[in-house]
C-alpha cells in the first residue's frame, strides 16, 4: 500500500563465484520510464541459491502499476552477467483522498489554532 515500507525479496544463483559484482534493482512505470534504481555490491559462492532482500522506506509512489527489473553486472559495468526484465510487479493503491498526483508528498500541516504559539500570534498576543 501507499506510504508503507516495502521489502523486495529475490533468490540469486550463480554457477561460479561472484566478487564485487553489481546487483541492481530498477523500478519502471507502466510506460517503461525509469522511476528509480538501487544498486549494491554482491559477493557470493558459486553453485547455490542466495536470498537477497532490499528493504525500502515508504515510497512516495501513489496509484499505479510498476515493473521491477533486476540485473547483475561485472564490477566495471562492462559485462552484463544476468538480467531479469519484469522480475516483479508492484501495484500501489491510494488510501489518502487528500492527496493527488503520481507521488505522495506526505508531511503534515501546521494550522492556526493547533499550537498555542500559532493561536497567540493569530489573536495578536
């Protein structure tokens, strides 16, 4: 749901050991435009599955469908070792009717009358 933390979990397997490879997760909107990406270095032994999790803070994304891509490249980014297009799909549903647009602004309002200081200033004290 919109505004909640998110964990992307994936199983990665390499037949040979990986040292300092780059693991990248990209998120694209329904039209294919890149919305965001996160990258990390990856070391793992060969011939076994490894569980990898990317913990994300609440995203500012609102209503919509997003597609994730995952890739692993060599440390110098010259060789793509693996790529999974459409590796996962995220669908966000808006809960807050007071916001509109493609991203959630969040935040909070401070209005006159909600804090003693604001009331005194508004009343001319």
